[in-house]
């Protein structure tokens, strides 16, 4: 799926490194830069690909994902706002299925910067009775930075619902998650942790005292993905496991084997916007290759 994104026909050449293309029924901004390849659909301001030069794709995207108006995309980094989970309809909020506008872009030798904006409209006001301006900024290069900024007068829960590609979920451990979590698979039971998470089956946990950086250790893939959390109160980690994966129409039966979600979130302490003081939520992804075993042998 990832390679197909970059071979789609160009609809509009926006700048030397930016083009608009069509993915299914959705327009998307595709980044082809010497330092990075990436793609963002205008629906949802949804980052569906990020791949630094010389690296394998970092974000996971389902081969069965729908690219249709009003349908959520399975994978990448959905923006869950103004609520997380089933607190309203649609689940995880409406921001990820609304059309956004590309309002600014810039580029230099290190990468590209994109700004997309969503404003309240008659459709959103029916779902949530608040006027707002939501700004998503992307800085894409050797690192990936995503910042969400919300203007208005309201409280909202949110998550940058990041899906990461891993070689084999059985060899994955995520560290830096803190010592307390809410177990959504176990009816919201509160439990303690050593700050590390493995994935023997379905896992859906909200860590409420996570560190500022979570590290995805992908043993088989011989790399680590550092996920930095900014302005957050929680970190969510999720893998559907085999049974749920088989029941999902937009995920292959074995899709769970090559993905893990580690999400920067504001759930236990909602975002609070007031007047000219916006609420913010942001994340940064960095790749770190693991040293080969031979590198650690003396002599």
C-alpha cells in the first residue's frame, strides 16, 4: 500500500516537493523530498505515510482501509477530536472524517512543513454545539512532528492515534508507559504496571502516568521508534489481537501481527480552550536503529 501512494498520478504540482493526488475517493498531499516521503489526506488531516530516506515505512496502513468520504481510515495517525472513544458519534470524534484545508506549506533542504485547518460548520455543530478552529501542523523530515492546536471555548478529549509498523508483534515491547493504566479490555479496571507492555493478545490500555517518551522496541525489525508526547495527560497503546482483527472489515485477518498503536492523548485531563488561549497536543517520532550484535562484541 505504501509504495502505491507514491506512484499515483499527479493531479496538481503544488511545489517542487509537494503534489496533490487522489487516493481512492480522497484527495491527498504527497511529499517526495530527498530526506523524506510522506502523505496526508485532506479528509481528517490524516498522515498516512512517513518514511525518512533510506528507512522502511514507519507508519502502518491497512491494505483494506477505505478511502471514501466520511469513512475513517485504518492506520497512519488519525486525529481523534473532540472526543476519544465512544463518547459520541462518530466514535473518536468527527475531526478525522471532516474535510480540512491546506492553508500553508514550506520546504527546505531538511524537509517540509504543512498546515491544515478545520473550522466549525453546520455539520459539526449538529454533532457538537461549539464553534472552533482546529489547526494541525506537520514537520516532516528525518523526524516527524505533529502539533494540534484548538481555538474556542470548550473542553475536549483527544488523541493522535498513531499506528506504527512492526515486524512481528510477538517480539515487540513498548517501554516508558508509567506505573498505572486503565484496562479497556477488562471493563475499565485500574491496574498497575512496570511501565512496559508486550502484546500476547488483545491489548487496549490508557496509561495515566506515562513518561514523556515511549520507546517501541521492535526486536525482529532491529529498530526502535521513539514516540515523544507533548502537552499530554495519557498514553494509549492498542493491538486488536487475532479475534478482533478477523472481525474488522478494514483490516486483514493477520493485520494485527505487523502493527502497534502508541498514542499521545488527553483523556483523563481534557484539553481546555478559552478565548485566545488555545489547547495543544503534540507528538514527535524518531527512528533509532538498534546496534547489531556484532557491534557489541569486544575484539
